[in-house]
């Protein structure tokens, strides 16, 4: 098991399944991204640059896709508690997996366009 596997396995099954789904979405949308742990959470880098991060907390899953992605999807994120580069998806509601995938795809395009 690698560090991300251990991180995900440390949560109750219901939460770990959500984390596994997010991980799979990221891996499918960004197959060239390098998975690691940073700041105590799963992180992904592309071309050596931060792509996205995610983490589970008591009442939510935090998703961090940089301020540019959060600005791009401001309307879709409006109903969630969010900051400049973070959003909190409550654990007691269905996670917006399609939106997460779109945000990762946006970050991949943005990162690939940056020199």
C-alpha cells in the first residue's frame, strides 16, 4: 500500500468509498499526474505543478483545485462552502462527481497550456 492507499483506508468504509471515487476520477482525467501526499492529503501534480488535492474531514470532503479552477466553476460551486481555492462537499449529501471531473479536466488543460 502506498501513502494514499493508507490515507483512504484510514476512514470508515462510506467515506473511503467516496475518496476512492474521487481518486479514480482524478486518475482518469489526469492519467499523467503524479500522485503523492502533501499537506497531509492526497495530491496530484502535472508537469511538476500542483493539479488538485482532496481530503476528508468530520463533516465534509475538501477539494482543492487552485483559485483559477474555482473561479471558472464559481456558479456550480455557489451552493457549497468555498474559499478562493477550496470547496467543502458535505458528507451527508451526494458528491458532485461530474463537477469534480470537470474541474480536474480544466486543471489539466490549464496546466498543459502553461509553459
